[in-house]
C-alpha cells in the first residue's frame, strides 16, 4: 500500500482552520488527525506550519489541445497548473477541431489521459447545427455545455434566438454561457476606429467590450434560464451591474450561478497602460469600481466560484495591433499565489478563497469525492508557503508553452510548495513530478 504523510500543517477546510496531519493511501485520504504516527509512510512531508488546502478545481481553462501546439497542450499547461495549486481542470470546447461531437470529446479525453499531470474534465460546445447531439449528451460524461452568446476566440458564436431558446429548453445538464452582446461590441469598435483608425490602443478594449455589452447578454441568458428552468452558469462576470442579476443564496438553493476569474479580481483598466495587450481578454478587464464590486461579491453567495480562464497566446501575437492581437492570457501557474494576495491584503478570508476555488466548484459541477479534505476523498492537496519578503515571479521558469506571464513584475507573498494529485506528488520543491498522471473527472448527476 502506497502511503504519503503530511505532518504539522495548518489545514484550511470547510470554514475552519486547524493544526493537522493528513495521511493518504492509494490516492485517497485515509486519516486526518492532530497527530499521526506509526503509519510507515513511503513519503513524509513536514509542512512546518504551511497552509494545507484542497487543490483548486479550475472550471474554465483553454489548454489549446488539439490544434495550437505553439500555444499549449495538455502536457505543458497541466504542468503549469499543478505549479499554481490547481489539481483538476475543465477544458473549454473552442479548440481545433472544436468539441462539437462525441468523437472530438473522446479524442480530448484520450489526449489528456496520456499527457496531463492534473485531473481533467471537458465542456461540450454548441453550434448552430449540433443541438440534437447536445440534447442527447450523458450528463455524467461532460462537465457542462458551453455556449458563446458573444463572439470570442474560436468562432463559435451562437446568436440565433430560435436556437438559443431550443438550447435553453433542451440542454440536459449544466449550461455555461459566455455573455457579451456582439452588436454592441461592433458598434463600439466602429466608433473607436473612427477616432483612432487602425491604431486603437489597448486601453480602449473595455470601451469596446463594455459593461453594457456584458449586461445585455447576461440579462438575456438569465431571462432565458428563468423561462425554461435551465441550470445556468454564467462565466467570467466583469461588471458591477451584472452582479444584480444573481441571487445572494447558498448554491443548493439556486439554479442560476456565476463565476468570476482571477484576472478580473486582480487587474483593472489602469493596468492597460503598463501591460497593453498582455491583459486583453474577453470579456474585458474593466474599471477599478467594477473590480472592487467583484471582490465584495465574493464575500457573499452572489459569486459562486473562481476560475482562471487560462487562455495562452504567443508573445509575438500579443505584440500585434489591437485588431490582430488575440484575447486571453496565461494564468494557471500563478493561480493560488495570485489569489492569496487578496488574503494577504485582508480583502478575502482564506476559508472563503478555499470555498470558492474548491468546495463550491465540486458542489456546482457534482464532482464526487473531490474539493474537500475528508477521509475517503481523493487526496488532491496543496501546501501554501508564506513568503514574508515576497517571492519575485521572475525568479521561476514559466511552464506554460507560451513562455510569458502578466505577473512578471510581481512579488507574491505566498508560493505553492507541494501539490498532490489523487494522492501522488505532482509538484514539489519547485519541480513538476512528471510521473504523476491525472485522472478523469466524473460528474455525479
């Protein structure tokens, strides 16, 4: 029996913080106690008071596999993910080919099974001509069904009201929505082009993909979900106004939920002057007031989960002009250290961060035996080490295939020292353990 023991940790789990030892055996948590001795563990880690958290379950990543090997793959991006404290991810369907049929879904599962060091699940895509396939999906086989109600990377826009109504009425599982109103965006861009010509600056991005475009689409999605009783999850909220569409209720009491992403919590429109297209993403990073409203909403049940929306592009692509520079940024490698800045600044309780990155994600997606530190659950665990002097991001190699990060100038006050994926070391003392193999996620619906 393979056993791994973590001693002298500060366990953060289910709203409580306590001193604890945790013993994993055959991939699962065998025992949690104040002190564990005489267990003959093959590997013993002295946490020396580090925070021990359930690993982050990232509900939204774009690992670019298949179709864009210059940007990422399950191998490269999962390695970056475990370095950032992410033990499980759910990949989006806008790959090449897009995940619009069962063969494409099976191919992605095969690829991840061969190459991912983190646990993996997949969202299924919607197009104008695959609704019969969507309606027949087994809810246990996909994390969710993703609809792009606003145009973004991958040309998967679905904006025909008749198709959307049928989708909301017939989708057999959780429906995830990217909400932006494309006609509003197009009108805004035309207005900015009249002013700047081909030289639209990066700082204009949130003026083009503005709060009104987000609200018009999000409110339409919520209205459709209420009309048809759809289980809806709206992705990457970015504006204060949108928050009013969602209820401040426990997850178990609502059918319409919302996600916020870490870059919308950590950047605001002032950062475009410094970072330019590095932080160009869809929907756009908006004002400081919007950012602060999102942070405040995390303290309640209005925002349910935090994701990364990791979406890498090459550095060369990000240096292009506004219309050519693609939207998206690499984030998984620094996910938990970056979010821990909110904890260090006193803006977010550590127990709330754990709830929004682990507990609630497992609950929302009905993932059994993950997302909590409980005996019998899979040992998806992360040790977080305080860095009192701040650890420069630039000191560590970038593991994502794109080779850059928007956090390059930052110093984080916490780092990930160890990540366990299903009871196996995946990241330890600054190194990926390539022998670790992620497992497929299951959805108990």
